[in-house]
């Protein structure tokens, strides 16, 4: 029996499942059938001789070995993407290309408007926006896959260069009509015994908030739910599942039409809207011009985020 050899189609199927979260979504992305994706994953597990996923019914979750393998796969794809970018530059006789990373909320709003302003001045430059989780954004920047990035940071980001543009504070969000809404400003003691919507364990925001309540000696109620995106936290709060602390940009956008109550919170939970750059890279003139325009747009549009005395 001929041994199945590792092929690009196996890696593409595995990557599609990891990015899409399911065999069905991977099949849609690859324009193939779900059984074909499942067959390729099974072959890849035979080739690698370890399980890539834990299967519980129709749900998949990557194993530790699967996550480690995915890290190596991403390195390869980043390398391929770099070659594709170089080839595109050669085809277009050196026309400028710029790759920018951001988390979904920033990528679909603020960053898109920055790019629109930039393209109005430099229409010949091709700008590519890469949207992903904070971990993905940091990886793309640290590896040099993206030239620059835009992020909301709650703490330090090692292995990349960070230049804060605006520093602001997180706010408390409450369900519509919540009794705490009668206060103009909230403090840890106000949250005693209340169900709380948290960021996942390990997230910088989660750690910072937990430290504040621990230092104040305040015990909140049960963790009603956890979510990694501000929009999801706001949606859960709006449904009355609990209270939370999040960035003011998400709070303001999600409160429109939802009745979500927003209040200042002390002690402050600082965050920065910052530009990110790869480490040890000399910035090109293109990156320098783009980042300066980005700073101007951020300050113009988000000046309301600055804490007022």
C-alpha cells in the first residue's frame, strides 16, 4: 500500500479548519465538500502521527499538538504571502504596497477611514488590511508580515514597537435601567455581589480588572459570561446578564439603540489606541507617511476619548 505523502492540499485544509472553526466552514472557504475536508484532515493526522483536533460530536477544538503545528503552518504561509507580495511589486514595476493589521472593530471602522484618506493622497499605493484577533495582529507585526498595525492595548506588547496615539480609560457598562445608572461615576464597591461579564482568563484586560477588585477588597458576583470582543460583552450586558468594564469606543458604538448605560469608573483602567511596528525594521518612507496620516485621523476622530477633568 502506497504511503500518503504530505501535500499542500492537506495543509490548506488544516489551515482552513483552524481559521474557520469547523469542517463545514473550511469546505466553504476551499470551495469543496465537507467530506473531502474531513478526509484530508484524517490523512494529515496519519502523516503527522498525532491528533490535530479533539472531536466532541460535531464540534472541533485543536489539541496542543494541533496548535503547535498551526504555528509552524502560519510561518510558512506568511513566507508564501511575502513571496506573493514581492512578485506583485515586480509585476507592477515597483508600485508601492502597504500591509496594515488591526482587530475587527478598528479594521472595519477607523482603519478603513484612515486608508480612504491615504488613498485619496496616494492612489497608486495598494493597501492591504488584515483583520484578526489581538494575538494574530501581534504575530503579523512581530514577524514583519504587516508593515504597521492599529490596536487597542491594555498592557505591554512585547516583541513589537508600540507608539501610543491616544491614552484613555475604560468605562462601566450597565443593562438598560440598572439601579447603578443613578450614579454619575462608579467604583469597585458598587459592583459588590453583582454578576460580571469578563474577558477570558489570560487577557490583559481581565488581569488588570481582577487586580483592581482584589486590591479594593471587593468580591463581585459570579462570572455570568466571558467574551473576547467588546461588542460581545456589550451585547451580553444589554441582555441583562451582568455588568462589565470595557473600552469606551466599543461602549459608545454598541450603546446606540441598545439602551446600554455607560458610566465613568475609578480607579482608572487605562488603554491606548496605538500604532504598531515590526521590531528592528527600518521604516520605509511609505510607512512613515501612512503612520503620520493615521495619527492625524485618530486624534481628529477620537479626541472625545481623552479623559476630561
